[in-house]
C-alpha cells in the first residue's frame, strides 16, 4: 500500500522560509519520480517542482513562479522528498501535495502553507 505523508507546513511571514517533507512507503522510492503540487482556494492544482530518479540524474524542474526560491531534493535512504521554500510570498499560500509517479499515481493528504503578516 502506497503511503505519502507530508509535514512541515505552517504560518510564515512574507520573506520567510519553510521546508516541507514527504515520507513515502509502499513502493521502491528510489525508482520513482517525485513531485510537489499546490492548490490555492479557487484555483486548480498546479505543479510546483519535480525530481527524477537518481538513476536518471535526479533532474529537477520548477514552475516559473518558484524558480530561484524553491528547491526540491530527495533522500533515497530515508524514502523522503523535500521542498525547501525561501523568500515566501503571500501568493505561495496553498495546500501543498506530494505526488509519486507510481503506475497509478499516488497523492499525499496535503499540508497547509500560509504566508501572511
């Protein structure tokens, strides 16, 4: 059974930082591309960042809106993917979801990030 558990969300002031974590189980983590999505109220879910498998180079991609501010990484020994978020803006406020590109696609439950003064 695939399980993805996000953590690390919370309330932060503009300009602040947060690190999200997603602990994975139930599949061979090192062989799966991992992604972070977010969804703000009234908006569609959007792709924020992705990281390929280490075997394919661990290539990272980012949405234009977060390039230079967010960093995705993975620790295959811990079956965990991270999203380091710096220079946060109010428009980054959303529920952030972890996604594993397993054959059927798997989602975490989401973690709320609120950027507000």
